[in-house]
């Protein structure tokens, strides 16, 4: 009976690690997508809008 409880405890703890790993990977992918999209949008806006710097000498 003791081995059944130990096996159940180990299997539940491994499942928790797997769920954490999958959630961590999903968050990392989401953050990368948002960061890349923001950089691309910023590049497009910089390319479309004229420079606001004046050439004073």
C-alpha cells in the first residue's frame, strides 16, 4: 500500500512539472510574438512618418 501512495505522489508531481513547462513555453512564445510585432510596427511607422528633426546649423 505504501508503494501505491509513493507512486501516485511521484506521478502527480511529474504532471505538475509538465504542465508548468508547457505553460512557460506558451508564455515565452506569446511574449516573443508580441515583441516582434511591436518592433515591426515601429519600423513601419518610422518608415512612413517623416523625420521631425530640423537641420539647424
